[in-house]
């Protein structure tokens, strides 16, 4: 197995031990999230720590990254320690439900690329199943934790498959969350969206800001939109 780190423009990170490898979902979500230099951020289910590293490059005050899997946590901690933002980033090995009860903190911004498999659609590898199956952390559990940890004017960002986002939004609405912004992600031009980035808030909104983002052209090459969107992160 290739054990070299994955290189971005301003940081590199290992993801070989993590249950959550570097992937397009997390990269697009982190790039889409709007931050400021006074934001205290929480990443729920950080995997190898990609999202906090991207947000740190964009400019935040600090980020806590909670991860239940021990190997993933250790890899995230290693990646944070090797970065230019090591004093701002903290990896925490804990179940978010326990962390919610014990941390005593509130956050300006919470981000998550959560599990999304349902029913019998369980990955064969046990560790991957731990990271990606909702039997481990239900959407309801996630929403309850976010509601408890978010400041009154805070923002919650999440990426989900398009179909399952509808279920999630119903659960979120039951806990007083409102959809404020969304990015519908289309894998190939001409296809339907298969992922949605969402920004939620506990403050009621009049209308939802919606945009569509296309990853690949019909010949499967990346669109100019995609290249421009990620030019500050991907190596030339």
C-alpha cells in the first residue's frame, strides 16, 4: 500500500489508517463553508482531519475535531501536528454523544460529513461500517448534539446524499433547524444531483439560497467550475 501523504497546496495529510479517506464530499463541503477568523469550529467525525485543515487554511480561530475511531483520531492528530495550524487544531477521541455532555463548550460553526448508509446496506469492513453506518450515530443523535453545542447564532454545515437529505431535513426541522443555503452537486453534466451541501440555522429564514455545482463534463473531465472552485487547495 502507498503510505505517502496526500499533498494539497499548503498542507499534506495521511489518510491510510482512517475510516474516512480523503474524498470529494469532504473537500467540496470544506471549500463551500464560509468562515471568519473569530470562528470556533467543531468537526463531527473528522476522519483524517481534512475538513479542519481546509478551514484552517481559509482562516478560523480554532477547530476541535471529534472522532470515535482510535486509528482515525491518531492520524488526524498527526496531520494537525504536522501542519502550520497545529496550535489551533485539536483532535479528540470520543463519541460525539458523550462529548456533548462533557465538553462544556459552544461553537460558532459545526461541520459534518456524516454516516449515511441505512438498513442492510452495511459495508463489509467493520471499521468502515463504524464510520459510515447510521446504526452507530443516527441523524437524530447528530442533530441533538449539534443543537446542544451550537451557539444561538451559529451555523451547521453538512453534506448528504440527495435522497437522504430529505429525511435529515425533516428530523432537523423537528428540532428547530431551518435550511438557509444549499449546494446541489451534480456528478456529471446532464445528470441529477447526488449530493447536497446544506447550511442550517436555528434562526428562521425567509427563503433558501440554492445553487447547483457540476463536477465533471460529459467526457468525465473536471469542469472549469470545479477547477476554479478548488484552485487554492489543489496542486497545479
